[in-house]
C-alpha cells in the first residue's frame, strides 16, 4: 500500500516505504524457502555482473503484436518465454541486480509449450494466449510457487486454490512467468517502512536510477515491467500501490473500480479499497489485461456490482482521437511537489487541449486531506478482520494463523524480519475491535462522503467533467533505510478511498526520473479513462526506457 494525496507529504509517507542511503547496505537475492539465510548483503556484491544488456526488440512488442506473430507461426510462446527468462537471468540477481522477481515459475516453459500445442490443434485463442505475465507475490497461486506477501512467516505457504484473477489468467492462456517482490505485507506493517523491501525478497531497485526508490507496494512488478521482464504485469493497490510505482517507473498503471476484478485469494488489507490491476508499458497492453480478468467472483461479493458494467474487451476504447470534445478538470491545488513536475503538468494540459479536450484549470477537490484519519481507522479495522480470515484459511505449512500470531512471530524473528523497521501498524490494528464498532462505521461513512459525494462526484458534476487529472507523483527519492522514505507527494487517495478507477500514464521525465499523469473518474468508467489516457499517450509518446544509472547525475 502506498497511501498519499499530496497534501501532507511527510506525515503520511509512512504508508509508502522505501529506503537505502547511497553506500548503505542493499538487500539482495531472496532467501531460501526455509528463510535460513541472512537477507543482507553488500552493494558491491549486487553489482558484480556489469551493465544491463540491450533490450531484445521482440520483447518490447505489444500483446497484440506478439499474438499476431504467434498466430501466423513466426514466434512460439516457448521462444518468447525463454527470451524473458534469459533477460531476467541477466539482470535480476546479477548485472544491474534489480531484484524485482521474488520467484520464477518452474512450470513456465511447460505452460508455454502447452499453449503452442493448443495453437497447432487449431485453437482460436484470446489476446493473452501464450503471453508471459508476472504477478505480485500477494496474489495466491496453488502451484509450485509460494504466496507470501514478502514475509518470511509465509515462506513455505501455498494456498489451497488460485486467486480468482489467477484462475482467469490461466483460463485466458497466459503464461504465468513468476512472482514479483513487493513492499512487505503490501506496505501495511510499519510507519517507518521502506518501499520495495521485504524480508523474503530483499530490496527492489529502480531501473532508471538504481539508488532511487521504486515506490510501492507493487515495487517488483513496476521494476520488472520497466526493465522488460514480461509483456504485462499485475500489481495490487489499497491506496497508491499501483499508481505510484507505475508513475515512478515510467509505466501505465490501472487501478480499477473496487469490484471490477475479484479479490479472493489475494492477501488482504482492506475490503473497501483493495483491488489488483494491470501494469504495463502501454495503455493498450494494460487495457487488454484489464478486460480479460473482469468478471463476477463467487468468493467476492463486491464483484456483484460489476454485472453489466464491466467489459471483456476494452479495445473499442483505444481511440487516438478520444480527447476530442472531452471535458477534463485539472486539480492544480494537488500539484506543487516539484517545480519541474509542475512544468510537466502544464505541458500535459497543453497537449490535452491540442488534442481537442476542454481543460478546466483549476478545479478544486475541497475535501483533500480531510479524510486521512478516517481512512487510517477503516484500514486498521478491515486489515485485522481480513488478515485473520486469510491466515486462518492456510494449511499447516503456515506457522501463523492470526494477526496476533504474526506479531509474535515477527518479534521472535526480529533479526531477519525486522532489521530496518518494525510493525507498529500491525500492533495498532490488533487493538481494533470488530467491524460492527461504531468507530469503524462512522469512519467508513466519512470516507465515502468526503471522497465520493463531496469529493470526486461533486467536482465532476459541477464542471460536467469526463475526468479529473492530477500529477501522479513527485520523482523517485533516494532509498534510505536509516531514515525511511523521503516521499514528497502523490495523488492516489481520492480514487482509492472512493473505490473509483484511476489510470496513470507517463507525463515525461524530471531529469532521468519518470513522472506520471493520473486520470480519475467515477465507478465503472474504466472505458472512458482508457479512451482519454490512450489518446494522451498517442499524442505525446512520452515514455522513455530506463538507463540503469547507478546514481542521479
């Protein structure tokens, strides 16, 4: 989880996490499944393999392009999967040592071969058939991989069944390549956490500038997609964990309406805010994955509301002229992180107008910062209820069955599990009562009123808007384990707390560091956001690949 609204950057940084001073120890290769190895190793060891290799042009192809190549027999899924595995081997634990992948799927090549056989037998596959995908390690898979949220406490844990979106992913014919590292427990453990670090996985580094942070909590997916380790990836968000790392790593990230994608089998934080979502190098690829994984999840009642409001394909919304006639509001009061970010925001507004949009500049979300405390209360209560239910469902291979067990386990294993920061959020959440408490119900009502009714809904109705735009984030900060994150602002909270969709698209660079532009709309308006974001992307083409600089020039 990366919780931020851009209003009070330092006191709320606690939900983002990241850290490492230049020259301080880096966290390296993931430990063994038993967790017996120390997670700490020196920086010099992690950089021993030399510079990053050039990107194989084929790997940068879109989902549609790769599918067309496979359909006409010019490429096999096995060949594509092997090329990605080779690139990961060259760059993840050696070379520039991004440390983005926490575990590879030992069956990936076999799955790819099966997809090739299906094509030869005359199958008429969908768009994701044979396409390699990386997913975040809080998304359950009932296979040879673990599902751990980055915690050593779950290092031997395999759930009894796939998460709903993994079931859909397998049914689509995608190749599950592996799992990505994350901010441990989706960055809901400590108020002094370091984004991109987990006890099991170590530290994920930013491909653009290696001693800068990836943000989180979908840190590994962001770094992996930026470095072209797979065609598309999946992250998850409670507040900012897709939008922030996508922006900071030069990607497109979609945070769907809560309920568009099923959440069963995903290690939870918040029933009212959690959702998984696509992370990719283009709007088209993110939109393709978004449609394939929609649907009603029998184990997640929130998805019932998506009936008749979701799409199995968002391709019709990929319209390069989609900004013509659109009305967009610029929430300028939520900018101001950095003078250069503001300049990029001004340039984005000019581009939107040039492409035919009417931009009302400024519009004001007057409730910004007024529901932070209520959100914290809601998340504490919902995390306690959700994590207790999840842990209780695990088999005998999980040594913890409740939040209280987890807190005690972390204390016993402090040297391995908490070398840099503690578990203050866990302790705070454990003290909360049931979801019937008036304090929880009042806080949730306040969140809905201020984020939706008096927030996004009010501004969009007043100005007759199709979307609101905001700078997604300030540029990536230097990782610093001793002091924690130096997060200076971001804009994920309105969409996150409201449960509304948002999408971030590359807005340019600040020096060598990417920043993103966020589009926000009301529930179930993913298609509208994709149309606007795609048109902006096509008009500007601002994404630049990483250079793997050791430090900022």
